[in-house]
C-alpha cells in the first residue's frame, strides 16, 4: 500500500464505524475539494452508494459556479442532497454583503445558525427531488446525531484540535478541553441525548494528499480552482464577497500538485483568501467552538 492507499483505508474505516454507530447520520458538503473527496470516499466505503444525505448550507452568496456544480453532480450521482438556509436572516438582510452586520455576525447567522437548525430539524430542509428535478421540503425532521465533515488538521489551527469523533453539546458548542482520547483507533461513539458528534475521516490528510487523490481517482472539481488565463485561482472556495483568489498559473490538477510540491505556497495559509477568518482578530476558533464548520 502506498500512503494514499493507507489514508483511504483509514478514512473508509472511520466511515464504516460512523455508519455502524449512528442511526441518523448525515455528511456536510461544502462543494469544495475536501468534502468532494469525502463524497468519493463515502462511495468507496459503501460500494458506490452514499447511504446518508449530504447537507449543503447555502448562504446564498456562494460563487454561482459552485451551485451549478453541486446540482449537476448530485443529479449525476443520484445523491440525497439536502439544502439548509437561514431564510429569516436573508429576508431581513442581516448580512455582511447587505452592509447591515459585520462578517462574524453574518457567518454566525448564515452558516452556524443555519447549520445548527438544519441539523436539529428546526429549519426546513430542502431535498433535491430527482424525479421532479427541483428542491422540495423534506418531511424528515429528525435530528442528525452523527455529522461527517471534511475537516483536515493541517488546514487551520483550530481544526488540528479536532478528534475523529468530536462531540458537540445540545447547542452545537465544542468544548475543546473536554474531548475523549482516541488511542489505538478506539473511538468513543456514545454521547448524551440531544448532542451530536462531528466525524472527521479526513483529519490526517494534507492539502497535497487531497489533490493527489483527486488526480489518482479522477474526481471532478469546480473549475474555480484553476487559473483561467488571468494568473489567479481559488485555493479555498466560499462566499464571493469574502473569498479572494491567489496568484497562480496552475491550470489543472497536476499543475496544482507541482505548485504545492515546489514550496511556493508553504508560507501562505490555505485559507488566506477567506476574509472572515481575519475579522474580529482571528476568531475562526471562536466561531468553530459555537458550531461553525
Ligand atoms: S463568508 Fe461572508 S457572505 Fe458568507 S456568511 Fe460569512 S460574512 Fe457572510
């Protein structure tokens, strides 16, 4: 086995543990490279079928190409796609792009609150109906108790503090100082009622591993990751008012692998183009403690 095979095998093991332990399981799909690799790993773990819904929290400010790609792939792979949104905040324009709140508040409303309430079933869940070809309100309102997330430890400081099975309390809060140890691949999967567990099959993967796996498995990704003849590409995808591309001439997956191996980006944080990470004095960990992905 090479190192990608080992990473893949461990991730598949985590997936199967999660499926065995959690009756109401879902996976977050941000449309980015990591959660799309997660999607393809899930298909490998369950022989081409994804036996749980994929949840996308739509802030309504995502780069349009991301939404086109999401819907196209969901149709092609016949995924159970659930979209959650904080409609009240959008209706009352309590957003940063509308100039009414700061970025941190906007992220809390459009991402954290939307996620919490979609997971708990308090907000409507919109499911892609493959026969009708449109989104319809899902009748399943049950709380998801296991949530698979494409977090990688090397992506950003607070993510390196996650466990493979990382508990959240009934408010989705994360107590970093009180997490179970995970020794010898023994995971604690029983937690108190009304809490949920975030499951992280990609914790040991690096940015380079992700791109190497995309290359090896021929996984389709949003073309925003590639230079479109303007010397710029997105290294991390998000909302268009808060996400900037980096200087890069990488036009395909192999170019990105070469660029990462060259060390050109080694002193530049992967999420350096994400403005919300820097607002309020670098409070991404604070956001994540309160339930942010
Ligand atoms: S990334 Fe920007 S637009 Fe998106 S939720 Fe956060 S502040 Fe709002």
